[in-house]
């Protein structure tokens, strides 16, 4: 009898190389999917698309002077968005921010009409903004009222004061040097002072949020307020500081805005509150708190700012800008949920694929 030839067996080394290659390719694919489903990356891609679109249809968009100059129009909102990240991250909200600007601007206008100089005006604007933030913080943390109720009330109070005093009049007498904060450039360049100042503030606030114990406590409060309290975090103190910072930064924004337009009217900054909240939520900060980062908000600020700039260049109406911004906000709220669901399904599928086969 002839010997029966045994079937050819696969070489162990070849099987190992093949399996390793499949694992590497799968790992690379997963890393790419994870990268391009991050909200900050999506915002960056949208910003690139905005630039590509408007560069293609208007020759005035890609101009360094225009791109820098247009930051004057959204720097004040950008400044206000920084502490709003802290407030929303901790599970609160502040819808009185535009009214704080109006109150601070009114105080500066009244002081200027009575002979105050530039330095005094800046100090007054900052102190009034800080006082308004402290007022909100006391009622939210000490009295225990909901933030939405407190700031809804102070929204009317803070704006009602300049409305009652000024009526349909305006303060327009400001020192010439005061205009620098909202209209000036750094040295002999055409880089706006307000843009540089905002970027410095963003670096400081980013460091505080992502590299300090205070920032970690904000995340903890937003994720589980009671758990954070039982773990030793002084929740009310952190929330109080957040509202104080919000008021102070509104004072800064009031200085920038008032000096840029050179006047104070009761309707100054009207609607800024919702726009600032939109920027923060669009930047990936969860409206329920505990999730988000400052970099995403920075991307949202420049995305919306340059989108409006481009739309203005092609003579699109203000209503179209509002509709576009609202659509972006809806996408910002809904899309992360879909992305998280998709990631969960991919993770479950990957676990099923790599689970060992039963022998």
C-alpha cells in the first residue's frame, strides 16, 4: 500500500504575519475613524471648507488685512465665551451676559460724560461687570436659586437701568485714547489689539481648565454634582467663582465693544447672550455639563466669525446668517450623540471579531 499524502499544513509563521497585518490595518482604520469623528476635527474641516468656498467665489476673502480686521466684529463674543465654558461645563447657564455689557457700558458712558479718563473708564467697566457677576453668583450659590431663573431676572434688571436713564439717547463722548482697545493695532502691524488680548486670555483660561485642580473640579461638578460634593469639592464656591469670572469678562468685553463703536446705547450687545451660548455649545461643550474643551470652542468662534464674514462679502442677508448659525447649533447638539452611538457599535463589533474561537 502506498503512503497516503497528508494535506498541506499552513506554515505558522505565514499565519502569524497575516494575522498581524490584519490587526495593524484594523488598528489604523480605527485610529483614523476615531480621529475624524472627533468634534474638534470636524469643526476644523468645516473651517477649511468655509475658506475654500469663499476663496473660490470672492477675491476679497483671502486677504490678510481683511481676515484680521474682521476679528474686531467677534472678539467681544469670543472673550465672553471663555468663562461661559466654565459655567456650562459646571451645569449652569448665564443669559444675562449681554445685559451686563449694557450696564458696564452705561457706567463708563456716564463716567466719561462727567470727565473720567481712559484708565478710570476701564476700571469702572471691569468693576461694574465683576459686581454684576458677583450679584448673580450670590443668588445662585448662597440663596440657592436656579441659574436660569436668576440670570433671566438680572437680564431685565441690568439692561433696564440704562434703558430707564438713557431712553432713546446715547453717550458718545469718550476720550480719543479709549478707542484703542476696540480699534487699535499692535505696534506698527495690522494685528488687532483685541485679537491678541483675546488669545492671551484663551491661553490662560485653557491652562486653568485643562491643567489645574480648579479645572478638574469643574469637570467633576458637571459630571456628577453630588458625587463631587461628597468627594470634598466645594461645589458652591466653584460655581460662585465661575459667575464672578463671567461678570469680569463681560466687563472686558464691554470695554472692547464700547471703545470699538464709540458710543453707549441701551440696546448695545443685544442678542449677544444667545450667540455666546451658541459658540460654546457649537464648540462641543455639553449643555448638560461635564464634557468639552476650550480648543473646540476656539474652532467654533473662528468658524462662525469667518462664515459670517464671507456671507457678508457675498451680500447674504442677516436672516440667512441667523438660519445658518441655528443650523450649525442643531448639528452641534445632535451629531455628537450619533457619533457616540456609532463608536459604541464599532467597539462592540470589534470585540466580537477579536473574541477567541471555541475549540
